[in-house]
């Protein structure tokens, strides 16, 4: 009886601590998202008249006229200007362990030069760690940006630590609460499982080049893009560029030059994973898990997190023009179904949880419905689901909905790998 009472006390303490740990990136509610599309239809139609352009009727029209126009509109209204040019220098490449997790662990030290008009700046040096499965030539590689430093994502003693960046998984009550709230895979993916499926993992920690911090993040973003004023890039766009920097390094390394690459991200980094693929056609697929507002979910008539809420809490994530559209989303030239359409015809998985109403799964599903015509125009089937709780991993636009709340839990990675196996086996 005493053991039972002690266990209950521990659970209550953990629950209270967990609830306190929920920040504005996720809100725990008693609501459940509808399993059928519920709300306005995504507009404007993805192939319809747009910014003075006539309706799109061919794949050539889409690529030549609509894609550049949509990218420009997203830069102007949501993410800020992306660099006009950039270069990534590999300062060092080190084999850290030839038998890590049953694969090979390689670390790159990088520094990038970014160009905005006449302004040329360098980022701080940052690292990328890569684990490759043995016996697989040019394996597909999952590119990851996560909440936690690289040494949490790839928990190996040889991974270089950076001063001033604290581990999320340092043991004790903090690690227990982190896993209790956000799931067992929130910081560390199941690397051995991923390698067994024949995929590699490459990871950077975005805060090494643009901090996820209002003051420091804005200072860095403004310094890198001097003169862009309201269109200076936001951290979501900068982190999206980080995926492209990873691709640059991998495609110039003989061990990975012919590898397919998949941008993967959860929550804020799910937003960046989508933006990366929308602006960089070298990315072969996307897994955007619970990407929410500014990611896969529609801006208009939102459920859950609003444009006003996200831009107030995270002013460094987006261009200031996005905040100015709060309450006037109907007047925006673009909405998020058009971001998904920019990835077509490449495979996209949108991961969601039924009680994560804050990230608006229903809005993400309706965005996928709105993007579907672009997939069909480009010769693939796109979205084949009619409900949120159907699961078709072989679809080019796949939608995953599990029970529970915001996080990366034990059910998620098997679903992610099922999707990847359907497209890359």
C-alpha cells in the first residue's frame, strides 16, 4: 500500500511539473480534433488566378511562373527574404567512430557565408553530425533539426559540445519530465531502428547559427540581412536554409553524394522542414510533424494557435509582415496549402495528434486537400485520404494522426519509417 501511494505521489508530481513545462509551443486541452475536414476550404485555389497570373493548366506553367511567384509571396508575407546567395565551407571532416550505433559517425565543422544584396556576412562556425548505416551504398539520409543539441540527438561521447548550449537530457527529473511531456523520442530518435531500415541521420542544432531566442535570435537575423527591414528573414526561414546547407555538404562528399535526402522536423522545425523543401528542390521528401501555424496549417479562420499568438510569443520566427497580417489573414495573398504545393510532386508526410488542437490538425488536413491539385497536375496521386484518421503511407501527400498530444512518441517513428520505406525502398 505504501509503494502504491508513493507511486501515485510521484505520478502526480510529474504531471503537475509536466503541465507547468508546457509552453506556448503546445497547449494541453481537453479538446479533440474532428476526424472529418471541418472548416473553410483552402483558398485561393492552388492552380487558380494569382497575383495577375492566369489559371495554371500545365506543369510547365506551374514551374516557370507559379513556383517563383509563390516563393516570392511567402518571403514577402511570412518568412522574410531568403539569401540571394550563400556558400558553405567545410572546415573539418572527422570520423568520430567507425562502429557507432552499428554504423559510422562522422562530424563536420562548417561555416557559411550568406549574401543579401550587397551585404555579405558569415555565420558562426557550427557542426553537423552524420550516422551512416554500414553496408548500404549512398543511403537515403534523414536531415534533422531538433529542440536539443546534437549530442542529445546523437548521444555519443565523441560528438563535439559547444559552450553555452545545455543538454535537454542531462538525467534526473528534468529528463524524466521532458520525456513524460513530449514523448520518448523528443530529443533522441531511435537511431538503431533508423539504421536497420537503411537510412542515415544527419543533424545540426539550429541555435548554433541562429539562436531560438527573441533577443539574440533577432540580433543575429538582422545582422545577417542588413537593410531588409520588414522583410528580414525570420528564424524559420534561416533554419530552413540550414537544411539546404546540410544538403550542400552531403552532395559534395563522395560517401553521400548520390543519397536522397529527407527534411525532418517536429513543431517549429517541422515548419522549417517544409519551407526548406518548398525553396530547395534537392530535398527529396519531407516529414513535418505537428508543424502547426506557419507550417502546414491554414492561416485563415484558425483553430488553436493564431497568427497573432505565434508572432507575439516568437517575434524572431517570421518576417514582421506576418505579424502585421494578424487579424487580417483573409487579405493575405498566400496560405499554407500553397507552401505544401511548392513541394509537389515530392512525398510529404504531415504528422499530427488528435488532442494537439493547438497545432490545428484539421487545418493541416484541409491544407493538404488544397495542395492536392498541384500534385495531380504534376502526375502523382497526392492526397488519397478523405478523413484524418485514415493512414496511407504510400501516398505522396500522407497524413498521420495518432492519439495523444504534442511530441514525438513511440508510435511516431514506426509510422515515419513506414512512409519512407513506401517511397525509398
